[in-house]
């Protein structure tokens, strides 16, 4: 199975292993981890002992009845273990697939990061953090690291499940490489970033194995609540025995309530349904994240995703298609458009970015400018730098420059020139339309503007509207000027934007939002995103990104798709909804059992209690046994829901709460009455009670 591809809900192989595992979990050391099911486990042992005693001593309670109760109590415990084992089994199956990709391979270790450096061959298990290795065509990358020299095509299908190879190169945000992936062309020198046993693949394996999942704070809190309720019901049921003995003594008739009946009453009233499924719900939530090709570093991160109410999204590649295209040339006053197009083309000949290539193509196709041969020009090209924010070309005495408006303006003014007002107005007009203006100058003369157009992704407006219905605020982050950012934000339908973003402003925005009580989610891939990712409550790092980004995030998207953040939030909300729905159902379905067991247990002493037998159950024995059987079977029927999760539809919190109450509250109240009555009728028809 490829990583990230969903398995069937009940894979036969996983189900068989889970059934075996559910019996292996029947040890006190394991059962004590779940207080609710541990008390059921003790009740199972107690009733089994009472059955053996009744069989040997012929006591007042039928041995067959006691054994029937004991059998269904054991089934309750086993079904709970089965739900947990199924969830763990799905994670372990993912881990087994990943382990096949982890293998000891030969590595070419270098003395220094140069291809002609002295090299020795060692096993990948002997590599240490900071080592340099050379990886050439058709070789496996021996361990996690960062490309420091070279560029290569890498097959990452073993990790991501995607067959298309990806580019990995030094010096950018696509420098991170993963151990176990294969170089399919060219070569890389990689600096190893992890010691043996600490690789990303190792971490993935440990994360997807449900058995190693840490409980989240909310889950711990719910466990404490369930344990408290269990203790309350345990005390109540324990005090009923002396009360029953006192009542029989005072009445001079009847017999005290049997311990078996008290155990059955306790098990049916305790929150066994959610207690039996709670662990499976959490493990299955992480499994669904894996199926979406997102590795969560902890259960806490998945849970936090469900509470997120603010998303920070990069404009480029997330909201827009990513590759801005030159759409028109806008000449300055007194400049011919042919002159501007030629200068723009010359300044872009060495620019291999999609934007640069689109400028050359536009000049050639729209203005019939032939392509120039670089070697014929005898030109000196000026590369783009983050400091100058412009590039260009020197041809003889001509100094052609192309870049951001403020960069060209500063360049012109530093040489004693003036920036034309009509060009400034044109820049503002392009920005208002949502475009990105680049200004072209030849010496001190500003020639005009290149209009680069961002294309908003199809359907993105609908997705943001969906998030708004979920109560989530969306904020677009971009390095563009405020006018351009405002136009794109309006077209895409985001709630707010942060223009001219820097690592410091991103971090400040997150901190201010968190101070206001918001939980913030963010996606990023670069080293410059690392501070903000470390601060965000949910931080999804791209697998193609830098090692710094991966280490700062608490999730890694193997597909490196920034829009996956929306899917992550949905999965987190589904986890919280599933836990809440099944908790509501578990508490609601206990009510019916009052009407089944209490009249059956106390009617012999207090005949007036028979009025509460509203289900008209045949006999006290069938009433008690029917309630216990239903209590066991309902866990079985809810296992698929715990594994698959409650279907999530975007809506306000109040509407979701109301729907939860109607479906799982009212449903949890009604279903047991029907179920217990049907089981009672079957027991009577089969003459088993």
C-alpha cells in the first residue's frame, strides 16, 4: 500500500490481528490504563467467580444467569480492546509499509562538501549528523539531510505516494531531502541532519503507530471525568447492597439484591460506551491525518487543529497559482512601447524564473521581437538579490534595470534622476487591479511598467466561504505591496491580509492574535517561516521545505500542498466532533437502563417500582441480561463510527451543538429502549430467560 492511500475500514488482515490483540490486552497492566473498562474487567472476574461458586453451591441465583452476565461483561471488555486494536492496527499497517522503505544502504561520505573531495564508502547506519555524502543517479539518499551542493530530480514516491519526481537543490526552500528516497538524475551533496534512529522516517513510524500515541489534554480531562463518574456509580451501587439487606429485613419478605445484579447495574450505568471507544477515537484521528498524507508530530497537534479559528495562508502557490505571468507592457509618457518591450526582454534573458521567461515570451509574441543570443550581446547580466530587489543587464554604456517600484525609484534617485509621476500612477493602477508592477529603467530614464498578473485558483472563494461558516478567519500573507495584496484578497475572498510580510511581522501577527484568544494555524516551507511556525498552535511544514521549517512545525505535509491546511482543520474538527458525539450518546443511553435494571432488581422488595418497567420486559432476569447484552453490542456497532469519524459539515458552533444533541443525545436516549426490548423478546422466544 502506498503511503497516504486509505485502507478499507475493516481490512480482514488487520481485523484478524486486532481480534488476537484484543485478547492479549486482557492483562491487569493494560486494563488499568482505562479506569472505566478496568472496573468492567474487575466485574467480569467477579461474576465469573460467582458463577463458579453458584455452580458448586447451588445458591439462590442461577449459575446459568450469572455465567450469562459474566460472558457479556467479558464481551464488553473484549469489544473495547478490539476497537482500540483496530485503530492501532491501521496505524501499524502504515508503519510496516514505511519500514520497508527504511533500509541500510551504502553511502559515499566526503571529507568536505566538494564533489572531488576524498571519499569513503560506509553504511548509512554509521552516518552522523553533520556528515557530507555524495548521492548520484539511481542511488538512495542514505539519511535525512539538506542539499548543500548540486541539483537533482528525486523520486519520493516511497514516502509521499506521488509518482512524479521533484527537484531538490541547494540554497533554497527545496533543499531538504529524506532518507530512503532515490536520485533519478544528476547528483547532490547532502549534509546529514539526523543521527541513526532520529530520521524523519523513524519519526513517522513512531507517530503512525497508535500504541505510541500520547493522550491529549482534552482526552486526559475527559478520562478524568469518566473516572469520576465511574467512582460515583461504584459508590452508589456498593451502598445498594446494605440498603437492600436492610429493606428485606424490615419487610420480612423477599431477598437481598444479588451481587451479580449490582455488577450488571454498575456496568450499565457507568460510561462504558465512550470509555471503551475513547482511545480508538484518538488513534483513528491520527490515522485519518496520515491518510491525508500529513504526519502529525503529536495527538495534541491534531486536536489543536480542531480548535483553530484563524488560518494564515501564503498568497503564492496557495491562493494564487504561484507563477505570475507578464500580461502587458505599460510605457511611460514619451516612450514607445516597442522600446519598453525590448528593454524588458533584454533584462530578462538570464532570468530563469517563470516570471522572467513570461516577459521574454510576451515581448516576442506580442511585439514580434526576435530572441537575442546572449553570447552575441557581449552583455554583463546583473543578478537579482534580496538587497537590491532588482536585476538587469549592462550592454556597452546602457544600464538596463528591472525590479520593484521602490527599488528602481531609489536607484534612479541615487544617481540624480527623477521618478515620473505618470509611472507612479501606473504602478498604483496595476496594484489596484491585483497585479504586480515591475518597473524598467535604462540608465536614468524610466521606460515603463511590466504588469505581472497573479491568477487566483479556481474554487478558492468557495473554500474560504466554507471556512467562514466554520467560524475561522482567513489571513493572506504576502510580500506584495498593500494595494496588490488588497486586490488579491478581495478577489480570493479572504477575511484579512498581511502585506510586505517579513519573518518579524508574521511572528508579531501570530502573537497578537494568540493574545486575543485565537488559536492560529499556519503553513510554511522556508527557513524564514520557522519562527512563525514555532509560534503557531498548528504549524504545517512542507516536506519540500527546509530542515528548519520541518523542525519548527508540529505537522509535515508529505504532498507539500499549502492548501492542505484546510483539510487538516477539518480532520481536527472531525476528531473533536466524534469524541463529543459518542460521549453524548454514551451518557444518554444510560437513562434507558434505569428503566430496565432498577425495577428488575428492586421490585421484589418494592413492588411499586414495577411501574418503571415501561418497556414491559418479560422477567427480571431477561431485563438485566438484555441491558447487559445491549451495553456490549452497542460498542460493536459504534466501532466503525469511532474509526471513520462523524461526518463534518461546516456550520456555526451553535448549529453543530444542536445537531449533536438531536442526533446523538435524543438518538442515544431512544435507541436503547428499542434495542433492549428487542433483545428481551429474542431471549424470551429462545427461552433463554
